[in-house]
C-alpha cells in the first residue's frame, strides 16, 4: 500500500504561504497543488520584462499587459514568491502567478499604479 493520502483542501492561512501552489474555488475552498502551474512548453511567447523594479514593496499595485489584446490589469506584487496576484482572485485561478510563467505566456510589466491624489 502507498503512503498516507493527504487532503488537497487546505486552510486560507496555509494557502497564502505559497500562493503559486494554491487556488481558490468558490463553493469548495482552497485547493493545494504540488507546485506552481507548468510553464508553457517549447515556446516563449514573449521575452519582455514581467517583474517590477528591484525593491518593489510586497503588496504594491502595478499595471501589467496580458496577451491577446486584453485590457491592462492591476496586479499586486508577492515579493516572497517573485509573483503577481490579482486584486480579486476567482474563477478557479491560482492565487498568484510567477513572473516567469506570465512572461512566457506573453504578459508585460508596464509600471507601478499611480496613487490618486
């Protein structure tokens, strides 16, 4: 027989320790994965920068351009994982996406969000 099977469902606090390894699904909760999502295989759609300037504060808001002509999106920086998280996660997506994953998927970093005065 194999080892002890663990539940793929975890608490919010556990999921937020490694956001690229977890997703939230409405009506189900936080689901654990063995790692971040696989990178697109065999092709790099873009080699444009997808990371903020060095020293960007954790949780700071920035503007990113997704591929395919979709509108620019505000994302929040997750410094500990070198990743971006959406301002409103949902639709079964990961809690955060690594800069490498987004870059290879065609995303581009545009700059910090300017605070309104």
